């Protein structure tokens, strides 16, 4: 799904893209569009690659995510749990989309996931 550090995001047929980049000591994965069951495997694989890096912090950027379903919430909790066994390097940026923020609020994920302020 990703074109690498300097590539252009590749759009998934269901309006999803991701882009990974290195910024100093941070490894950052930007998610764009709609994250549902059809794309969570790709996101998980990209996160595994980021976790294998020497980054001090792994930032999962949800800022441009427009849709998130239950499978996406489940993946976010899985990534948090995996991070806790891998140095606790994961943090997440909050979504700007009211729909995504609402899903996170309704599930209680906002209080449990490692969001940046």
C-alpha cells in the first residue's frame, strides 16, 4: 500500500491510502480515507515494518481518516497492546473527521488509546 518514504500514497479501491515517512527519531504512518476490514491487514503489515525500525516513537496519524469501523477500532487496540510489549513507542494523532471522532468516543477508545494532545 505504501510507496515508501518519499512516495505518493497509493489509493486503495475503497478510498484508502497510507504513507509512511521518517522524521528525525519518529516513524510516522499517515492514514487517509476509509479504514475498514478490507485494509486493516495492510495497515498492520506497515506497522510491523515500522515497529522493526529503530525509531524512538511510532506515530499513527489518523488526522485524514474519514471512516473507521469496528475492525479498525480492534486493530488500534491490537497495535496498542503490541506496542506495550515493544517499548511502548506507539502514539496516535486524533482524527479531524467528526464521524471518526464519534466512533472513537462511542467505543471509549479515546480514553484508552495513546493519543497525543
